[in-house]
C-alpha cells in the first residue's frame, strides 16, 4: 500500500481517486451486444455465450431437475448457514415495511402514500471464481417481501453449461423459479429487451464486472431502472490505538481479494498503528488463495496518517466509501459524524464480511463515491411509492382559494378553473 503522512487538505481529491479501469473499446463492444440481442434475441445470446463462456447452449432456462440436482450437491452445513443468513436478512428487511399514514393537511384534505411492488425485476449474479450466492439472498429476499410478481435471475454458465449449485440452491430457497444461464453484458441486454426465453424487466439489480456495470448504465437509455451505480468494491478503515492490527489487516484484505480493481484505504492518527497493520497485511497476504489478485489491488490502495480521528472522519466523508469500518475507541459515539458511506461497521468485532453475508444488512452498496448521493439496496429499492389524496367538500372550500391564487399567478387559468367550477357548484348547492 502507498503510504502518506498528514497530507494537506488540497491533496485529498487526488488521494480519493479510484483506480481507472481500462475501458478501451468497452462502450462500443457493449453497445454492439445490445444491438444484436435487441434484433436477434436468443440467437445472439447463443453466439455470445459460446464466445465469452466457451459453451454452446440450446436452452437458457434452468429446469427444475437441474435445480434439484444442484441442491443435492450443496453440503448440509452450507445449506444450514445459508438458511441462517436468510433469516437474518429477512428480519432486517421486513422491519423496513411502512404502515400507511393518512395525514389531514388542511381540514377536509387527506393525503397519504402507499407502496406498490415493481412487478418485473431482473437479478444478475456473477459466477466464475467468486459465485456470489449471497447476493441472491440480498436481492431475492427484499424482492419477495416487497411482493414483486416476476423475478428473473441471470448468471453465467460454466464450461459444462451449469450454474454454480449454491446459487441454484439459494435461488430456490428464496422462491426464484425463472433462472437463466446467461452472463455478462448480454444478460443485461436480454433483461432490457426481452428475448424468446428471457422476460423483459422494469428494473435490474446486481453487481458485475466493468462490462456488466456499463451495460446496466446503458439499460437506462431504454427506460429500464437499475439499483445503483456500482463498480469495483472498496473499504475504508479508520483505526486508532485501540484497534487490533490483525483484525484490520483481515478487513482490508477481504476487499482486496474481490478484484484487481478493488481499493482499500487505511486511515489512522498513529504511525505505529499503520506500520503494525501493514506488517500484518504482508503476513496474511501470503496465506490467501487469491493473493495475486489482492497484491494488485493493494497497489491501488493507500494508508494515510492524519492528525486526528475527527480529521480521518472528514477524509472518509470526502472519499464516501462503499464500506466504512471504525476500528476506534467508542466508535458508536462517532456515528452522527458519518455523512457519506454505504454501510458502516463499528468496533473491533464488526467485520465488513458480516454485512456481506449474514448480519442482515444489504451488501449491494454504492461505490466510486456514489455514497454521496445514493443509498444501498433496501426494501424501498423494490417498490414504488404512490401518493393519494381525498378532498372533501369542506376540504376544497378550505384550500380552494389558495389553489386559485397560485394558479392565476402562474397564468395557468385552466388549473384555476378546475377549482373554481367546484367552488361555484358548492355555492349553488347551498
């Protein structure tokens, strides 16, 4: 990790820059894939699946027999812990349900808001070296609670034309039946336009590589909503003398192993703490199966000595991390100062991986500084909020003059008249 000592605030912007991804020809490639899938549907998906996943598929939908076979391949122990995580995630997201509250804003004027599930959603689950079955829980469970009618899940097949068994088991556990063996930007295109097999959806969720990320952004051009702008994973840890270097190092490496474009940031008010954590990183790195990935990610990462914990929090708010860990004394006393972060972990015994898997909070979070203006995925991500109003005769009498004068001031006389005719009718009625 690159090390910096008490940088001037004018240098914070450059220190907060994320690793630049190589996007040469990326936009052209993804746009051409979208065009092909839009025109040729399954035929295009078959060509791209053979090209990018090295397998020829004639049927993209996962059959029930494939799901049943996959469930038998998952160990009883893994099934048990997935169910435990599922229960915690369901508890937390169920708590986000809102009761209808009818507000009488003026006597006789009643306003309220109701939730309606987004009917058709698409979920993308990466496969490959890190099959993220945990993301099936994070997206499938709130979709289920919200009442989304149609859920389509896409995940890339392996060279045998199969999806990772844990992904299929987890999908079955949360009640997702429409599962398709399609990956990459072609899967996002399929969900955007619909094909002979894959249904067109209204909103797309899920992480992915830079091609998937760009494809989701492109889907916006076709009136498809997405969850959040999300790129490579990142974590920022603030550590003081009360932190345990072994713990902090493990948290930093847990994000570094995600991908070579991940970024981890360490902030501290103690040079000794930084040195001890860096020594521990070197020790733990040697033991990681994905250490080559983590090594490259660490080259994009930084440890920064600052004058105080308050200054470290200011830096963190400027950076706006996806994950923020406060490995500091009395961490809970600093929560009010956290302005920009996707998800926050307090104290030495709250590892970021708890949020990734089983504590209950959602791990689909904004990256690349988008924590300044986006929230992570929640139950709200799967619903639309519709406002209602019911105005009585007495209510229109009470609020009518206000509406008339405002409409007239804006020179929208039809708006004014919509109230005036009612008031006149009520006068004649009396």
